[in-house]
């Protein structure tokens, strides 16, 4: 007779077996996630490379149309408010050649700044100076993007241009500029380099002091300048001359760790987007160091972390002081030339992208010698170099 109290046993996992399965799944997920992240970063890096390709082609197409290169916007850098500017940035000038004609047409590119900004001849005879004290190139034309007298310029400057933003940068439009929402810029046309290349010099491999009697000899010209030079001025060869490099991660001064102020004034006395300067943090006429419409953001000199404090090194390198977000105490990113603040800087881990004068894009390792980078910048320094990519 069958025992009515007997029960059929069902096969199943024991608690130990279940824990083992969970542990194995966890290990597999742990192995898979880095691979997924690496694949995503590879895609972002390729997108960034494509951006730089488009920027390079924009410059070359401009040159094809006018038989001259676009202006550099920033006409060399003195490291102070004596730096000379054009009204419009290089990024603005190449808009028609990266399929952004509609945005470009919103800017005023014809008004005489003598009329618009009360500019007067400078004592040098080669410049004009606005009522705010900003030095302007003698041939520049138009109204600045932050001029209230031309509201369309503000609308244009608030346009986010995908080509101008590296997707690896951990800042979107809202977090990069929560105040004015100006379109961001993650690259840098390198208009000069003043790295000291004299072996035995106390500043060898770092920025040459402005007081050095040999500063003029050690400062080299980049591919672009404010005279809109011809391609023939790049005598070192376009394939060997760096045109533009990543400088990703700059933001409005109010953004912690990423935001910073400039030392230079803009030409507009009462700008639509007021921002201070290092000399007057609560002022209004400062430069917008994160925005593609501002020439101070778009073009800069390659000088290395010249404002790092002891015991930090001031030797120039790619991705300087990138070990911690915001930089170490010796070289906070809010300080000029530290981290992404006006220096070559990328978010790809081992290096950054650069576009050369022939339109080719190369990935440069962070370990690339800083002096070699200077020779890449120079358009007519007659220096040969080799670099591992």
C-alpha cells in the first residue's frame, strides 16, 4: 500500500550551488564591462578624430576659396592683456566650410571696429585699441559675438556645433556653461610655441620667460596667423606641421574644476555675456575661454604648465597634470596653462588627437616629448623630428 504521506523530491539548486552561479555571473559581468567601456571609448575616439578631420578640411577649403588660410583669431600670445585679437575666432571663420553656413551668416563680419568700439590707433602703428583696452588686429572686421548691438551674434554663439565637441569630454552643453549656454570648443589651433630648447637652460623644456633676451629667437610661429598667410608660408611642409590639437574640458568659470578666467579683455564694454578676468574676477569684459565663438578659446600658444607651483614640474607635455580630475594642488586646472586650460589635453587615456596641415589626423601618445611637439607646431623652424604614434 502506497504511503500517502510520502512526497516526491524535485531536483534543484542548493544554496551553495546558487551562490557559486551568482559569483560566476558576477565575474563574467566584471570581465565584460571593461570591454564594453573600451569599445565605447574607441567609438568616441574615432568620432573625435572625425571632428578634427572636418576642422582640418574646413581650414583647407577656406584656403582653397580665398587662396589664404583663415586668421588665427588670437595673434600670438604674450601671456597678458597685451595679446592682440581679431574680432572673430578661427572656428567662426571656417563655419561655411563645415556645412554651418546658416550659423555663419548670423554674425556681423563687416562693421569697422573703429566705429563699433571706439577703437583708436595704437602707438605701434600696426594695431588698434578698443575703448575697453583690448588690442585688435588692424585688418579685423565685424561685431563681437557678445555685442548687444547685434543680437543674432549671441544666438549664433549659443549654437552647439557637434564638430567642435569631443564626445569623450565629460561635459555637455548644460554642464559646460550653465549660465549662458554658449557652444563649447574642445580643440585648439596652435598659433605659436615659446618652449625653451636650450640644453642647460634653467627653463629647458618649459616656457621661456618674457624677460629672456632670446625670447624672440625661441618663439616659433604656428601654421595660422592673423595676417591670413598663404599656404606657402608653411615651409616645413604641411604634413609635418600641426594645425590643431585637442584641448578638451574647458568650461564657464562657475564650473568647479573645469572653469577658469582669462587675463584678457574683450572689445565690448557692456557685453551680453559678462565674465570676469584674472585682474577683475567680478568684471564684465573678460574672454570666454570655453566657447567656440571667442578667439581666446579657439587659438592658443603651446607653453606647458607655466603657472605650476613647486615642487611641480613646468616642463611641457601632452595631457599635463591629468592624474586627478581638477588637477593636483600644484597645478589646479582653474589655473592658466594647467591641465586643459589652454594646453593640449584629451580624454582618451593614453594620448590625444591632432590634425596636421595636410588634413591628416594622428593620435599622439601622452609620452611624446614636449620639445618634439614644439617642432610639430612650427611652420618654418626647419626642425626634423620623429614620433611614435
